[in-house]
C-alpha cells in the first residue's frame, strides 16, 4: 500500500538562496503588525478591560446608532458597540461600578434586554460576561507574563540544548509569530480575550516543535558533513524534514479550518489565531529560523557537540541523502 505523499522524495528546494528576500518581507510584515497594534490597538474582551459584555443576535443587521441610543437612554452608562463576523451579531459593553454585586449586574442586564426586545423583536442574547476592573488588571499582567516566560524559556532551552545560534534564531522566530498574531487581531478587530492568550501559547508550542525537528536535523547533519557548505547543509536539512513539516501543517490546518467554519462564534477567535499561527509558524521555521543560523555564523567545522543526554539525535523523517 502506498502512503500519501504531499511532498515528493528527494526535494532540492533552495530555501537559503532567497533568505535575504524572506528577511526583508519578514521585517516589513513585523513592522506593519507592530504599527497596526499600536495605531488601532486590540479589541480587548471583558476579561481584560472589565465591565459587562452582552452579546446579542438580531434577526437582521441593525442600525448601530439606533441600538446605542436605546441603551444609552436607560441610564446604565455609556455603551460601546461592535459588529463582527455576522453583521447581525453585536457586542455590547457597559461599565460596571467597582464592588457591584451580582444583583446589580443582573438588574442592568434585565433592563438592557427588555429595552432591546421592545425595539428589536426577535432579538436573542447569546452571551453575558462580567469581570471587575481589579480582576481584569490581574488577568492582563498574568497573560503578558505567561507569554513572555514561554518565549524566554523556550529560547533558553534551545540555547542550552544546542548552540547559542539556535537559541537566538528560535527566539527571533517565535517573537515574529507572536507579533504577527497580534497584528492580525489589530487588523480584524476580533475580540482578544483569554482564549486568544491560550491560542498564542499553543502557537508558541507548535512553532517550537516544528523548529526543534529542523534544528535536530541540522545538528545531526553538521556532525555528519563537517566539510559541507553551511548553506547546502541547511537546504539539505530543511528538505529532509519538509514532508513532515508539510503533512503536519496541512492536517492541523484542516482541523482548525473546520473548527473555524463550524465551531460557532465562541471558538472563532481561538481557531482563527491557531490557523494563522500554523501558517506563520511553518513559514518562520522553514524560511526564517533555519536561514538565520547562517547570518549568526554557525559553521559545521566549528560545531562542538553538546554532551549526550540519552535522547535520540533527530526525529527520522523524510528520505536520507
């Protein structure tokens, strides 16, 4: 029985040859993502900004001005409205006084829902969340700290497990993946909440797994071909692991695409972040992280093998040349 092959055997793609172009494109996209994040900001969910969030689905796309005037006339504070995805779905955010109990919050929800049902017959309320300002501040700090520690921890591990060049290239690639995800959410203004933080951490884990497989193969080939030109060695290593990289990315991507299309609104942000992360992580593993080793001066002749840890050198994937 023949196995499905998305990449033919013995590929010889010159990834390193276009590294300068890839570095320029990567730098431009990173700058654009940072600019978008700074200029437009993230559409932070109630998890991070605090307050009351009511998600309503109208029978048809409503006039936002009419919805806002209906809510603001209730004396419950200034509302912030946003349409996303389905134009019939509107996210309503309202301030909640610090220390307000559940009864006061329920009263606001009841007042808003009653008024909107009168003005928009057939409206449905699909979600209600409440987070205090103190809790939201703690969640922001903890979320940022989790991402920073994950990136630094993985970079330090790569530095200690391999040579310092591997640690630096891994750090650069993962930071790139995170920034691109933030830029995507700044561009689309999809809600950025704790689910997205979980997605970012998962993206970091996926990216490092992909990079470790390629780095292991580079390290193995550096011991095997000490006189080989470094550019040719990296091309060889990436081509050898390419079948595994492509197969993994496509299978995970198809699963995430199904989740994005059929998982409902609650999972839309998470699945979109994950799908983008798979694409960006695969790109940075193949075109950025590995080629950056050349810029950092890694050479087979200077390769000093780290002490054996009892772990297999490299995952056996693809044909051996």
